[in-house]
C-alpha cells in the first residue's frame, strides 16, 4: 500500500480547504456542505473533499499554519521532531535524535504513515458524526484519489470498525510514532467538544505519552501561525 502518498495528499489539501472555508465566510457565497467540498476535478480538490468529509461539520481551522508552511507529510514529522526534541531536552535525554517521519527511509516512513492515517480516521470518528452515508462518500473520495485496492479495503475496515483508542494506539511501534499519531489527532479534533477531548485523553493514555510530551505536541499545533 502507498499510504504515505495518500496521507501526504490529504495533509497538503488542508490549505485549499482552509482558503475555501475562509472565502465563503468572507463573501457569503459558494456552495456549502458536502457538495461544495466535493467540487473540483484536480487531485488537490479531491483530497480537500476527502479531508472535508473527515472533518464533517468542523471548521477547517487546524489546516493552514505550520503544517502547510513546511508542506504535507514532512510537516507532521517536523512538528513531532520539535516537540519530541524539546521534551527530551527538558528530561535531560537529548542524546538520541528523534526518528520522525521527515527523517526516515521510505519503508519506515510508510509504516509511520499508515499509523498516522489510522489515527486521523479514528479522530474524525471521535464525535460520532460519521454516519453510513458519509462513510460511503468518504470511501468514494479515497477511491478517486488512489486506485490501490489493498489500501481501499484497509480504509474501509478503518472507517467501519468501532472506535477504540486502545486498538488505535497499538499501531504505535516507537515513541516517535506515538507522538506523530497524537499530533495528527490533535489537528483533527475540536478540543472544546467533550467527546473529542475525552477521546484524546484516552488515546494519550493508551499511547503512554508522558504528560510533558503531550503538552509539547499540543503546543506545536496551538502555536502554529494562523491558529
């Protein structure tokens, strides 16, 4: 599966989704709802549609800022690297360079990407908004983005399985992978929503994140330009 390529498209799509959202708020025009998110024929537009569906009724508020300043998937690794490095320094454990997404060979980056995409899909389900119709639309968008049948089956299973933070966390095979998964989840959820915040709390517990590292990861999102 080429999870890495699909995840990179999704993360890069955030900028166009954010701009579209802000443009509609400014002029009060443009198609709204799922139809507006699904418009456009280019790969970026399709990715924005898939990301928009995952976000549901949430604002595209988290996508902009640092993630797109650095560019797509690499940005996630950069933010995780900075947070992990800051945490290590405070713990007096700064001797080992964090092996985050932006510093890995392709095979390992693919493994990290699959874990991050699993975390993104789960976080999107954490407020319970994805119904059967939306699942079908999301799967349709993923199919249009990538015709990899193995990846499509995997995504179908992820979308349809019950939400279980413990199961999501089991994908984290390294501390850096756990940090990336949590960072991606923070970008996806609305922390003011009780259900979503409760999900984040349990995911952090299942990932066994040190509270100080968790705070560093959340700060990387909170301090991003435009947030």
